C-alpha cells in the first residue's frame, strides 16, 4: 500500500468533497465520473465527457 491508500477514510472523504465542490464551481472544466461502474462503463463515461468538451471547444 502507498501513502494515500494508508490514509483514513476521513481524509478520502475530504478529498472527494473538495473535488465535488470544484466540479460545482467549474462545471465546464471538471466532470465527476462514477467509478463504481464496470471499467468499460467508466471509460465510456469519460470518453463522453471528453467528446462533449471538444465539441464545445471547437465551436
């Protein structure tokens, strides 16, 4: 296990909450991905976010 994996659950909750707040503040820059899905579903969701952002950027 590395240093981050050894951190307590409270640390991981703080980090998660920080990313949630950032995603609310910067929704065009930060997307939350449900990583409890299968690896294929996670990859598909990430690809969807990337494609959506590139379409917006290319306009």
